[in-house]
């Protein structure tokens, strides 16, 4: 038994919050106001399935309403409980503030194992849960806007949006009641992979600063770095895939529910994902070394560790054995407050969840704006931009003809330059910009203050500062 008790997820978030506010000068009472969760609604509802009435328990927690709507995903998992939903809602508040997404924080959860139910049953359950939340304005484009999380995706979001539409037939902004919808149901290009893309952009930005890279005991660029990924779900898969295919990283271990795979020469992310899809797990994958106790691979030697599965996987029982000099928290709360102390003391650099996985909510923000403006991004300007580029290309071509062999236009230049930005390009550009700006705000605090030792404390300082400013503007 550990002499010091492992804090719960919510206690962990509070402990990390307290560490940061101790370094701030907040007016009395405001600290408490920001920390506490405003309200958590618990609902128990019945759905008749397979000839019998089944009762389900769901939650929607609202952490902070300093800005509305409040925002945050809905997860479907057996482990869902009030403590978890409240911790996740608090993280949403800090996350949105850090990346300047104009929302308060919220989170929802339904205690269910989605794999136990078929699609039609899941639809009935989801619609019923949504009904309970919609009628209390806990799903509403102006007040509370859910999104996907663990165990949910665009299919569930489409059911929720449709349920809202049925109950609010004249709300012209109804589609903005939920984000992460399919493209043909009011979604936005690039939302599905947004969290994984954000993890990639976060790492790219980190490696732009030799001073920060050095703080983690690393050097050089992302290219060639050995990466371990835990969880090949939506977030882990996209992060690992982009890092492998676009940044030259080597994925040396993949940890999944049923075990871990390791290959120092690098695993093919796409092939492993396909294997999981057809075999239900990583066991039996023809390459690499498989072990049933996959969590052991968290302790392998590597450059970057990406926990992308769930909370608490790096805790006081394994933190001392973690060898990764750099951890990027793609999941919410994967490192407990106790483990954070141990890792910090070892000199490990942790890129914290509230920043690392903020790509999802950032693109959700773009989707919400798109729904409210009722127009696709790029629709007005794209052709005009292309026409202006055409002018320059025509001019360059004239020069090309005039100068003959003395100057030759770069092959492909015309094709690349002529293409105006469509929705996907704009979403990526907005996400990249957001991830860079938020990182810069964190590192500025990290390096400019003697009393700030780590990026997590810096992230809390930046975000709590922004929430406090909003409260002050409200006269509180
Ligand atoms: N569930 C995601 C998160 O934890 C996305 C939330 C959203 O897009 O509102 O950040």
C-alpha cells in the first residue's frame, strides 16, 4: 500500500488548480468560485429494450458559466460517475479559456457499455438521454453544447441534433446545439481528426523551441523521435498517424485494451488500426512483440509518451518507472496529481491535457460558428482569392516567357498557388494558429516566472487568469 493515498480524478484536478492559484493574487472568494462545479444534473431513465425495461444513469455537469454556452463532450462508458464528469467539466473550463474558445466548461456522461447494444438500441438510448437534457436546456445552442467524447462520435451527435430539432422545430440555430456532427448533418471538415491533429501541432510547436526541447532532455526536431501511444481510439490513432506519416516519428509501442505491441523499428499505425478493426484487439498482430499487460509498455524507453486513452493511467504505482522524458496528455487527466509530483521531480516535461487535447473543442468552436452563420467557411472568398492569385501567376508567366532560360518558374508553383483555401484548409490554419498561440502563452509564463516550474502550472495560470477576468467583467 502507498503511504500517500492516490487522489481521485476530481481531487487531482483540484490539487493542480490549488498549486497554481497559490501563485496568483485572486480577490478573496473568487478562487473558490472558479474552482467549484456550479451544478451537476443526474438523470435515471428507462428504455424498453429486448422485451424488458432497462434503467440508465446519465450526468451533465456545468462547471463554470462565466461564458455561455458551456461546452464539453458526452462520454459513454461504464466507468462514468459524478466525480469523473465534474473533473472533466472543470478541465473544459480551463481548456476553453486557454485556447480562447468563448465557452464555459461542461461535460456529460452515460453509464453504458456501447459495445453491448446494437445500433438501433443505442439510438433509442441516446435519443432518450438527449430528450432528458434538452428539456432542461442542458443541450441548447445558446446555453450548453455537447460534443463527442470517449465512446461517442458523429453518429451519436447526429441523433442528438435531430432530437433537438424534433423538440424545437422553429429554432433556426438548432444545428448549433451540438458539435462533432457528420458533414452532411451540419458538421465541419476536419472535426473528426481535430484532437489528434491538435496533439501533432502541439508537438510541432514544442519542438520549435530548442530551450523547451532541452528542458525535456531532448534535442533536434520531431523527425526520428520514438513515440509510445496508449489508446488507438480516435485521438490516439490520428495523433500517431500524423506524427508517423508527416513528421517522421517512429511509433515504437502501441497499447490497447487487450494488450500492448512493441517494435523498436516502428509499427505501422494504419495497419495496426485495421487489425484492431477486424480482430477486436492487437493480439495476434503479425509484427512486433505482444504482451497482455500492455500498461508495462508505458514504462519503455522512448522520447515521447502519448497517453490517449483515459484518466489515471499514469499514477503513483507506475510513475517512478516511466522513462519518457516528454509526456503529452492527449487524454483528459491521464497523469494523477501524485504521479505529476513524482514525474516533475524526475525532470520529465509534461504537456498538459488542457492544452494538448484542446484541438477538439477548438474545431467544435469553428463548427458552432459555422452553424450560427449558416454558411460554409471559404464560400464567399475562395474564388476571389483564386482570381487574385491568377493575376500574379499571369504576370509571372509573362516574365517567364520574356526571360527565357534565365528564370524558370518552380514546377507545381502555379497549381499550388492558385488553389484558394477551402473549409478544411481554413480549419487547419485556425487550429494551428490556436495551438501555437496557446503554447506561446504557456511557455511565456513558464520561463518568465521563477516560481512556475512546469507547463501544467503555467497553463492553469493563463487560463484561470482569463476566467478571473471574465468574472470581473461580470462584476463578481
Ligand atoms: N470531448 C472533447 C474534449 O474533451 C471535445 C469537447 C468539445 O468539442 O466540446 O475536449
